[in-house]
C-alpha cells in the first residue's frame, strides 16, 4: 500500500483548473482503480492519496498526473505495510 503526498507549487486557481484532468487522467491512479482514499490537505497546500498497486504502476500513474506533468505539484510516494486497522492487528501484508 502507498501514501502519495502531493504538494502544490502553483496557485489554487491553477490547481482548480487542472482538477478535472487530475481525476479523469486515463493513466492515473483514479482511473486505474488504485485509490482507497484521497483528499486535499487542510489547509489546502496539497493532497493525500492512499493507493494500492504494483510499485512501477503506482510510479507511472503518479508521473502521468496533470498536476505533475504541468509542474503544478510535486509528489512523494511512500510504501507502507498496513499492520493495524480499526483497533485490530491487520493480516500479515503480502509483498508485491
């Protein structure tokens, strides 16, 4: 599982203009069904995405995002192994 942290470099009017393309990007994490959770940071300085997928697929999907390709944001991708959920230990993760 991955945490993707987007940090906006552009003003919010530019981010807002790219938002539909960000969600509709056919090569992106949303269209590929990789997203478990996503939303803007508060205050709105970026966004956070929790995603699942193969490492190379996640990296390619993020690299194709219009926020990234247009230079409006940067993305940091962190892999993690879920070991705790809703107050219970999670099942042992499987290695991708």
